[in-house]
C-alpha cells in the first residue's frame, strides 16, 4: 500500500470540504452551515446538471469522436429529485430519488428507494431500483417482466461481490461522524489559504417561509488559484500532526473492516509505512510534490471561466448550492507535462487538440427538518427480483437461482 497516494486522496477530499473556511466571520458562517447540514433529519433536494463540450485541433478521426460526444452531452440534462427522512439519531432513514436523464430526445427515468434501519443488532438496508423500460430488454427472460431490482448491501458482503463487512461499515459510519466533525472543526482553524477568491452579499430568495433575505456566498477560482490551493492544501495537511493522525485512524478502521484474506498484512504494511513517514520523509515527499506542481504551472486545467461556487444560507442551513466549472485540456501541454514528470518521452505521437467542458450543477434544498412521507414500493416475487439472483445467473448459469424477492 502506497502511503503517498492515500495522503493525496485524503487531502483532496479535505480541500473540497474546507475550501470555504477561513478566518473571517462570513467564512466561519459557511463552515457552520456545512456542519449544521450534517444534523438534518429530513429534506428535499432538486439538482440539475448540464454539460457543454467543445473540442478542436484533433486529427480528423479523433475530431469526429469528440464531435459525436459533444452532440450527446450538449443536449443532455440530468435532473435529480431526492427526499430523505430519518430519525434524530440517523439510525432509521428512508430516501426516494427520481433520476431523469434527457438525452437526444429520449427521457430515461429511474426511481430509487432506500430503506435502512440500523437500530437493531443486525443492520437492515434495502435499495430498490425501478428498471427503466429501455433496460428491460437486456435482462434475462426470467427478469424482463419485473419492475423492481432490489439490492441488500449486507448480503452482498457475504456473497463474494463485496469487499467490506457492511455491518461493521455501518457501525463505523455512525461512530466516526463525531470524530470527523471534531477534526474538521479543529483543522479548519489552521487551514487558511491566502487566496482572494471569496465574496458575500445578501439577497431576497424564495424559501420555505416565503420570500426572505438570505446570505449569499461566492467563491471564484481561476486556473492559477486552483493550482495554488492544491499546493497549499497538500503541504498544510501533510505537516499537520492532527491531520495525519486522523488519516491513520481512518485507514486503520477501513482496512480492519476489509474482508480480504491478507487484511492483517495490509494493516501491518500501512502502519509501518505510516511510522516510516517521519519528518525527513515528509520533507522529501513535499519537495517532490512541489516540483510536480511547479511543472503543472504550464498545464491549463481550468478555462477562462474557472471554478465558481455559489451558496445561499437561511436559518443557518444551505438552501441553494451552485457549481460551475470550466475544464480545459490541451493534449500537447499534458503530453509535455507527462514527459517532464517521467523524465523521458511517453510516446512518439505528436499530441494535439484541445477539449473544453463546462459543467453546471445547481441544487435547491427545501423542507429541512419537515416531516416527509416516503412510500416504499410493495415487493413480491412477481414484480421484483434480487440483484444477487441476476449475478448468480450471469456468473453461474447452471446454478438454480432463487428468483423472486423479499416479501413472498
């Protein structure tokens, strides 16, 4: 197990969580809202995603593929409607999600339900997916006329399809949240990137209480600031003792829940690697990382519109979140960067062409802590099948499968 890769992954996640934090009261208000959202018992969310892809300068065959991808993506729209409702302890939660993908004049709708109850000694989680008509044609005849596919993560961990003890994972999730929030609250006080990318204002916005004045926050990051934020985040995180201990506690727990046969060796290898990652190794790691970041200055990651995040806070909760990210990939720049990092040319092909992708995502949040009714479909052996039955039929076609489901 390579500790450096794990550290980079964790610091990237923490960067996303803490990019809004800092020293000012307004930034602290945003962080408080993010923490407060963790205690929400019920809410309704509507998310819309759109994409805009363009590409130019490629060889004709590649250019045609880029144009085809652009034709599909630029006419696509993804809508997600999500309702969640649970108890205060978050040990019993129901959720309903309606996914609607509009693509090339075709609408694909996929309703999903989740019913979880972690109050007893044996956690119970049921995930129900309503099969869209377009997908039924690809199912085996035994399942083609059924409307629902049901997945039980707890059973999957015992089937050979899961690599994690789901019961332990559930218990870990319940207990580790407090540890995570404590760490983030503490670490946010030491995470202060000197990037002038923040603004706030007030505006009237429609809320559950009608048209009200809300606090609006904006974060706008260009290409250079984005790279500087990555550099600062990794350097700050790796040199923070509490952060490193948090990583160790998290990774020890995850490896401990793994069902791989060499779990003990993996845990031992990670602990040894962590102990060996002393001050000298940290210095060496950061020196190499910062060299790569220096070389990355010549590679464009974000286009002219950069990365923009907008948040609206009302009564201490987020009620709207919007993200717009302008991704830009210059194949010649990337090829040169890879050659420099590797110390030798990676290919003799003359890389060329540029791809731009604009991703817009907007989420409206309402009915926070308001009782919501979620109707879980009634299942029987006629209208539903189990995901494991399908997998058994595909992987072991001669094995008799228990067609049907839970409420027979």
